[in-house]
C-alpha cells in the first residue's frame, strides 16, 4: 500500500469547510487553514463525550488531542516568552528569507528549551539569531489557542464561544487568569504554546523512542515539513461566513447539552463497504512493517480516520450517518498523516543510546563546566525522565565511563561522583 506525502486536496477537507460556507477565501496558505479546520472540528465536540461513532468499539471525537496532543509548556515559562517573541518576529517580517521555513513538527518542552540553548552561534535570546542560516533553527509554528478555547467551552454553557473562536484568527491576548490545573484558560497570543522544529539534525537530537511508540508523531505531523511553501503571512477568514460557522457550532453544542447519553453515529452501508476494504489493506500494510516502532507509530491511522469522519458527519450529516464521501475524505487525510510520520521516521536517527550519550555530555558540561565533580544523582535529576528512561541513562553513563569521556569515583558513603576529564575538552 503506497501512501502519499502530497498534501490532500481541498476536497478532503470540504466537510469541514461546508459547515460554515467555506470561510477560507482570504487564507493563502493551506496549513493554517487546516489548523483552523481542526479548531472547527473539535469546537463542536468541546462539551465532552456527546457524540460517538459505533465502529471498532466506541470512537469519541477527541480530535483536539489527535491534532495537538498535550502541551507541557507552562504559561509563565521563559521558553514561552522566547517562542512568543519568535512568532512576533515571523509575523512582522512578511518578506521571509529563504532560510526560514515555517513548519509544524513537535517535541517536548525540554526539547524546545534545548533547541534554544544549544543551537550553534547566535544569541539564544535574540529571535533574529534563531533564524539566521547556520544557527540550526529553520522556523516553528504550532497553533494551540485551542487550549484556551476548550477551557472556555468545556462548560455547560455556550457563553463566550463566539469570542473564543474568533480569537483563533484574531490574536488578541487572553488574560493569564486562574491558570491552574482546573482552569487552563491562558495565553498571550494566538500561537500560545509553540513546539520547536528545525533541521534534520535537531530531529535526530531530540526525538526519542517514546515519541514513536506513544503515537506522538502521528498526532502532530499533519504536513511534511519539507513540502510546504515558505510564507509568514497568516490570512484571515471572511467574517460573515465565520459568524455563520459560529452559529452552526453553537447549535450543535446546544443540541448536545443536557443529554445523558451521547448521540450515536454509524457508517452508512456504502461507507461500511469502503471501510471494510480499506481496513484490510491497511492491516496488511502494517503487518509488512519489519520495524516494531514504525509499525506502532502508523497503527493509529485507523482510529484517526474514524474520528475525523465522525467530525465531518457531526458537522454536515443530518441523519447520524457517516457518508462514503466523508469517510474517503478522512482516509485521504489519515493516509497523509501516516505517510508524513513514516517519512519523518525514515529520516531521523533512532540510535537512542548514542542520542542519550550526547545528551548526557551536554548536560554534564552545563552542570560542571570546569571539570568539577558532581553526583550521578544530580545529573539524572537534570534530565527529564520522560525523555530518557533510567535504563537508557545508566547504559549511556557506563558507555561514557568505559570510553574515558567521563571519570567516575565512589565516595565512602556510596555516593557516585562523575566529571568530564580535565584532558577532555
């Protein structure tokens, strides 16, 4: 089965567009339009498990998490300040140099911090330096105003929904109010939490095995980072059509309010036949994958397709049926996501041990730059356990000790000390 990294045609997204009269006339870049389509898709489901598709179990339209995943960037983080400044730089410079390629790929907040602090040359506090050729960072853009949107709409009310939805394309600040685990309504700009992305070298340095096995890349790589045009101008939708869309969203939300049981959808007979044929092909394709990591990373495509087809149906189908056209559109997008994930994985280095060894040496240099002794415990605590397991950490430490790149000694208290040898620069 041959997936394509050619961006799906607008027809693949038309069920999202039709719901509000194609409010994309002024948008000259399909990628922001697709992010906006994601906003549309999930806004209608923001009240919780109000819609289900009864196929391969119970599929809820948690489209937000598929598209954006979980953000770990705190609102008060200096990383967020840097990222916001970088976005402002991009937005203010319409004549984008060829060295800047706005793309959407992701990593953990720790990876983003590392990206800012370890790129070659240039001042990490200067946005202009981030985008200078040779400094490692080509660009970054990731919509996450939806975090605030969902916090506002995940209430049993529709008040304020129009304001929040408009803010997706109208970057007025959202107050940092009640920024707690219970209320994550926060943000400074329409691009609130920015995930770093850059060169292949950056991918190789910071993408971890867990990013593949958790389906991390499947969620985020919705367009291949080398395929997109270089642009920094974000278009705005037709406000009249946007109003029509907002009214449509509100009517869907009101319809689902006060329901104890979710509204059930199912595939139409024609859609089910098409699904059955496609599902067998995709399963055969996955079984052919020799690499367990790649196979697991691509395995989410079926649930993604079903969830997206449900989104289209909720927005456009009056009879609670997913049509074959909606399913085919979802398949086109799902196959594109899978192809992008596969293309990314084929390009990056999956040698996790080598990656961990590089990471340890960089962090040890930061902790003890003058060859002073420090504890293994302190070094371990400085590295996020989500990005490097204890097993990989210990194996990497042992390898560096054996190679002579790290000196080791044990105190009488059994505390383990390490340092970079003085003869090693």
